[in-house]
C-alpha cells in the first residue's frame, strides 16, 4: 500500500504566530505535507522568514501581519486570505503570549492582553474561518492549549486561564461544527524548547525536568507532528479532543 | 424564476422542513424547529445562490421565511434568471 506523501496537497492552512517556535514548526510541517500555508505573525521579519524557509524548499506560502486580538481586522484579513488562496481548510490557533506575574500583583493589562491574544484571538480567527469551512463542509481547526491549563502554574494565572479557556471553546465549537464534517481539537504541550520557555530561570527548569518522566523538554517539531496528524483527511473522526504532548508530565 | 420560489426551494432542499410548513409567516427557529447553525448555513447557501454577501448585522433581520424572501428581493429584485 502506497502512503500518500502529500496528504494535504491542494489544501490551504492559516497558522497564527508562525514566526517562530511551535507556530513555525507547524507551518513547515503542513507545507511538507503539501499544504499552501498562510503565515501570520505580528513579528514581520520572523513571519517572512518562515515564508522564505517554505519557498526555499519549493513551497507556496504567504505572510499576513495582523494581530489576532483585533476582531474586525481578523474578519477582513481572513476573508481576503480566502479569496487569495481560493479557500481555507485548516486553521491553527497558535499565536500566544505570556505576561507572567503572581495574581495579587498582576496588572489588569497583563491579564487582558494575554486573554485577548491567547483566547479571544482564537475566537476571532475561528469566527472568520468557520464561514468558508461550513460552506465547503470540510475543515480542521486546531488550537494550542497547554499543560498548565491542567496543572496550574504559579505566576501564570492569566496564561493558564487563557489556555483552559481554549479547551471549553474547542469542545463547544466541535459540537457546533460537527454536522459540517469540521473537526475542532486542541493540543496541550508541556515544556517545549522555544523562545517562550528559554526565559524560564535555570533553577525552575531543573525542578520541572525532575517531573518529566521522559527526562527532556519536547521539540517544536514534535508538537507539529501532532498538529499535522489532526489535520489529515484520515483524522476526521477525532473531534473535541485535547492531545497531550508533555513527556508524561501530566497524565490525563 | 421568482426569488420567492427559489428561496422556498432552497429551504426545502437544505433544511428538514415539511412542504406544508414552509409558509412565509413561519419562524425558522420557533415554528420550523431549525437550529441556529442550520439557519446560518441557509444564509451562506443563499449567499452563493444569489451571489451576494450577508453582513453579520443583517443576519438578525432573517427570522422568518418572509424575512428571508424580503431580504433577498431587496438585494436582487423579485425575479432571477432561470
């Protein structure tokens, strides 16, 4: 039996926050599987670099530089993108930020910004993308949650809340869009080697590592494998689920 | 073809509605038992059929079959080519 090496050939994907880390890895993986990728990031040089990496390998990618937190702008940009690419099958809500602080000292802006990008951003993008997916009776929406939504993390009440919110959003949207053969799932990574986790102080890192049965952080490419799996046409019976990717840090 | 007939045609084609119940005064959700998602999909289908876009604000206006007919007629007229 021949394996189709480009199962996403002819499909179009929008990956938010794809200028670096997990987002970039996902964009590259989806391209590898044959998709045309729209790379979104607020960091234009980083986003354009992801596009270049894809084009250097003979792929097709476009850069779009909007903030997922701006509702109206997202609706307009996604509509433009759908016209430009003549469709959209895959949305990966990956754009996310941290504004760490213990809650008793957290400023309202730190709370609001994280919710706005991480959670409301996912709403804004899913709202826009669901239109064409419902029309075509096909879609894959994947959002990034986090192990901290399950374990909690001191200093990250805002981040953890936004990532837990992604789970409720994923489950509800999965139920709404199921009649249209659109699957909606989430991925909850643990400690992954990216710019976001580079900032973790050494002592804390050592502590976390002790609790990871596999004894190492994960790689962005490993998260991308899970995202790619969920995007496959063959994964159409998996919906409303959270795939945990944490080296055994949390078993659930 | 009359827009009115085409709209009712689309409703019968795409929603699980008995022909006798598909009267202009029928309220999609209250009388025909249509879900919000199905109603929204119907609007998307009408967008494609009549080649127009229904902005979010206008969605509120479409609660009954007559609302849908009126809305489309306002946008494209009472008749469309067959």
